[in-house]
């Protein structure tokens, strides 16, 4: 893992991923650090058992209006488990709000034309929908 690649991936996570996934939500306004085929793996849970009943690949909702791209004071993000092998990489991102861990995301990257691009995300939600 080169230091240049590591720095570039961490910059993308901080400046693009966090703002577009947790603040922006606007497919058209997403940073070019996202590959144009970017997808999110969204598990559907059975409300009673909590077991996964279905899994779908989806893109961010283009109908949702974008809020201002700034973090709220009660939000913070930890990045860890940055692993690079050749032209692919993965990173673990923890989304914390009001001091509580809300999501753990695994973000995948691919290097295209010497530039890293975010290609997918799979996540775990640490709360129930009514929280």
C-alpha cells in the first residue's frame, strides 16, 4: 500500500463519501470520486425476527432534495480497516451521531485511469427503525 494511495483514499472518504452519503443524498450532485455505476447494497429486514429477508442493489434516491453539504455538530465519522490490494481497496467507516454508533459501512474502491473511485457500499444499521 503506497502512502499516496492511502492519502488519496482517506481524502475521498472525508471530503466526498461522508458529505455525499450522510449529508448530500443527491445523485446528480455527487462528487466525481464516485464511479458512475456506484451502488449500495441494502438489506431488507423482517420486522419481527430481524433476519435479512432480501438484498437489493440500489442507487441513492434522485428524488430526495439535497440538504446543505455540511456536517452537524452531533455527527462524527471514524475510518479504519483501510486495505489496498493492487487496484482495489476497502475501508470501514463508522457513523456516530449523538455519541452513538449508528452505521458501519464498508466502502469499496477501484482505481480507474490512476484515480480512485468509490464503487459500492454495504452497511450495518446499529439501531431499529423506530429509534
